[in-house]
C-alpha cells in the first residue's frame, strides 16, 4: 500500500526508500537495507504508526540483554524491534498474542533469551521450538544466535504462517516452519535437535512425551515455566523417566527490568539410553 506518512514531522509518499536517506530514522534505513523488497514508504509508514516507543523499547532491550550478559548487535536490535512491529501489525487483524505491545520487550524478547541462563547457546547447533505460536522463543533465539538452525513447529497454521513470513521479512535464513502436532511424531524431526524448547505449551507431564522423541542423544530440552512448578514437576517425575530423559536442572531466572521469576526446566537425553528395562553394559 502506498500512501502518505509522517515520520519525524516529514511527509513521505508511496515509493521506494533510499537506504542513504539520512532524514529517515536509522531503523527505517536498516529495514530498507535488510529487506529491500519490502522497503517502500507505505509499508514503513504502517510500521511507524505502531511504534511510538521505539527509542524506549530499544533502550530496554539493550539494558535487558546487558543484564543477561548478552552482547546485542545492531542487527539483532533492529530485527527484534522489527519483529515487534510485524507482530503487532498482524495482531491487529488476527489473534497472535495477548501480550500488549508495552510488554513485548520483557515478555517476548527477554523472556525468550533467558535460556542463556540454562544453556550455553554457542554450543548448540540445531533447535526445535515446539508450539512456537507466533515464533517465541524460536525467532528471538535465531536473531540473537544467528549460527543456529531452527525449526518452528506448531499445530496452528495461522500462527505458523505468520512466524514463517516474519522470518522472511527479517531476512533470516536457516530457520523454517513445520506444521504438525508434536505427539504425532513428525518423522523428519525425530532425534534431530540439540535443543528442543517449549514455552507456554502444556504442563510438564503432557509436554515431556511430546518433546522427547525430537532430542538427539546427548541433547537437551528446555521448558520455559513460571514461578510455581512444584506440583507440575511432581507429576512429571515418572513421565521423564519413562521417556528415557534425565532432569538436568531447574534454573530459576529473573526477567531483567520486571522482576518476574521464571523457571527453566532442563531435561537431557543421555547418550546411551537409560530407564526401565535398560542397563548400561559393563
Ligand atoms: N510458544 C509460544 C506460543 C504459546 S501458545 C509463546 O510462548 O508465545 C501454545 C502454542 O502451542 C499454540 O500456538 C498451539 O497451537 C501450540 N500447540 C499446542 N499443542 C501442540 C501440539 N501438540 N503440537 C504442536 N503445537 C501445539
């Protein structure tokens, strides 16, 4: 859609953006550079209309990453902000997230990145995000650690399509979507992932058998959980053992900037199978 838009008190009409136009905000120029085919003034105008707090969100992101000990590159910052704009632009016409835009930095970005407190992401190569919804935590993980190969899986096509489109618009490669239900054993993904992540998908007792088949021997799964997980973990104990996994750690983590407490539940698939009926050979 071409149209007339006001950015920093200057009016723009439809047409292509010049990345060297320094009268435009930096993020708009980044957007144009990252993905030239979407860089028309009409689109940028629509994005700008959702983004009154750009500077504040960028600062909170930078501060939050600092608090997590994560270096935030200009590319990552730009992509996380563009993801916000894409998400809330789409959320206006379909139901993707209930988190308001004011909570995006903490509840979507920093929450996704909290995983660095449980796993050294530099040593992970393949990630599956089970029940990714609109792409969380998978897309922020890919943005922050670009070396990752990520598969986003969800049973809801509408959300998955958004996630796939967003990755394209953000200029990300090495991230793809697979539509399916985890419990229906998605053959091409079995035993493929160094790390399976799941946020807000199901209680542990239900989630563990869903994610178990996708973890490589020697790999891990991390479930993003809230503060109160005692009951859930009690129920999950026998399920974890039956799935030939080990509970590696429950890592409490505090969301920078908000004080909200999370628990990251890390499970591991041993290199040699363990569990009822199997014994290590001597
Ligand atoms: N992880 C995202 C979305 C959470 S909502 C976030 O934290 O924002 C839970 C998502 O899990 C939904 O999109 C739903 O479609 C998906 N889901 C639930 N059960 C599933 C299953 N068995 N297999 C695949 N996806 C599932």
